[in-house]
C-alpha cells in the first residue's frame, strides 16, 4: 500500500483532513469522483472544496458568535480551509464570505502540490479495509451510500438543501437599491433592494403561487433543514414570516427616504471582482422560469441577469450518535472514520472542523499516540460532542455550531454578556488544550 490513510471525498472536510494528515507526515490518497467521469446534482466543477450553496462562512465575530469562535479555533490548528478563506475574502460586513472560484482553485492547488498527498479522480463504491476517512458530504454516491447502509443496518437519514440565485452586479438598478450593512456594522457591503407593503404582499403571493420543481417519489417525505429553508416554503408559513427572516428591514436606513423599508432583499458579493452577487436567504425550489419572472418583480432587480438560478438537492447524513464512537470511528468497522456533513454537522465551517478532528484522531491512532478530544467548552468540542453522543439518536438532525451545544455558563447574564462569557470560557479551555497538544495559538 503506497499510502498510510485513504480519504474519500474532496469537499471541504476531505480537503482539510488530507491537509492535516499530510502536514503530520502521513501519506494520503484522496479519492474524488468529480473529474473522473462522475459529478453531483449541485457541483459545477471538479475543483476540490467547491462551495455550492453559499459563499459565506457566516459570522467571523469570535467574541459573540459560536461560528466565529469556531473560525478562531480552526485557525489555531493550522486549518487550510480557514487560511484560504482569509486569503480570498470579499466584503460581507462582519461575516466571512469568499470568492468561491478563487477559494476552490487555491485549495485544489495546495492539495495537489503537497508531496504527501496523491489525488485520484475515482468513484469508490465499497467500504475499504484499510484506514479510511469518508468525507463524501451530503451528496454521497448511491453505491457507497448503499455500502454504508449495509454495514450499519441503518437507513440513511436525509434532508433537502437548496441553492440561492446569483445575479450579475451590472444588471442591478442602483438608482433603486443602495449599499449598506445592517446597523452599518462592518461597512457598506450589501446591496439592498427595498419593498413597500403592497410590493411585499404581491411578492409573497407570487412565491406561494409559483410553480415548483416536482419531487421524486423517494423524496416526498424528506424534511428541509431549517438553516437552508427555501424562500417559498418560508412564505407558505405566513405572510409576515419573510419580514422576520431573510427580508428583515430592521437596521437598514434607505438613504432616499431616511426610513427602514417595509421589507428588503439583500445581495452579498460572491466573487473578488464584485461582478456576481448572491441573493441572501433566497434558496429556492421554484422552476427556473418562475424564478426569473418572480425575482424580477423585486425593486432594483427588474432587469436582473442571472449567472446561476436557484436549485434543490437531497442531502444525506448518517445517524452519528448511534453509529460513531467518540473518535468518529464507525463502531461496526473501526478502520473507517467519518467527517463533514455526512456526520450530521451543518455548514461549510463545521464540515471542515470535523475534518480536522477526524484527521487528528486518525494520525494519533496510526502513530500509536493519543489525541485528546477538545474540551466541551470549546466550539470544536461542542460540535464533536453533538455528533458523537450529545444529540438524541432517535431525533438526530443536522446542526450548526451554537452556544446551546456547550455546557451552560453559570449565573445570570445579559444576552450579549452571556455570549461573551461563553467565548471567554472557550478561549481559556482552548489555550489549556493546545498546551497538551504543544500547539501555539497564532498571534
């Protein structure tokens, strides 16, 4: 065998795991089916770490936000994904958003250039008998999914994930729209399209009535993940739902009126050139023609040209609390570890973070060493705990990292002070843990 460990899947988790293992001096075979004659319903290229749903890693605020804290912890562990995201960030207020094409190209170059990594464009349909990390994500091929199900005796759980449209910047009418971030926090990084009450009501009615993509029989009972709910499904929940969700106008002063609009559609920069903009929160299963018709009724988007329309695909994940041990090994076949969204974590950052942990556990095992699990007070430890036993196996669903996964802080706190208490405690726990690993936090 010309490698020490095999990684199946070249998404964010698989790429991060490969990097961590290679940097530890281990030889890695990274199998990715895209580029080898296969693809998925969501991907457009064969690049490693291609982002398909959004270009955002969400908040980069490590003081008051759990995902921002996770960013910081991953940087401390030498994350390739975070390093590359920082290098290709685009304006997005206090969020970390990236030029997705440049990001994926850079990750691909780094992985392919590493002397300890061999990238093989191939589809793997069976569970290997050698040390392996499966990081095939929510779009795992049917052959491998069947092999996992056969070995575990568990049917794969599943949920729908939807993709938001992307619009050419020069087709947006800036005589109607304006640049701002909510409460002017982080700079004027979003394009805002205002709607008055009648425009909003007409828009909601059009979403509800719009023609949607039909479901296959095997998809009809599959639930949506709440963090990626299609815009029209939210609209069906009530006339005011969108005004309290992705179309919330609070904190956005329209410079032409000096007031908040009744509702607003925000667009976030999607590439470094600023030529492509993503409709924030507008993932959809509307048919393509309906998307064009309905979204062009939004003020400022009457002549919108779409670089990509929204779509929907089924995502699969395993029942990790039941199937995996505390080091992400498959209990019924412990040479196999899982990482990324297939474990039931949700989000790009969370996927890459679990890739780090799976790689660190695997590297220690191959060297007959011990890698201590991150403390539960940290974002990494909270995420690991959720997917390996903290969640109820009977009701397990995908989850983003959040403070609710951490042990509660004692005492009575104001909301912002409580968040700061969580992050202060997490930083202290991380620092102590890193001394055990003999890793220094970056300045």
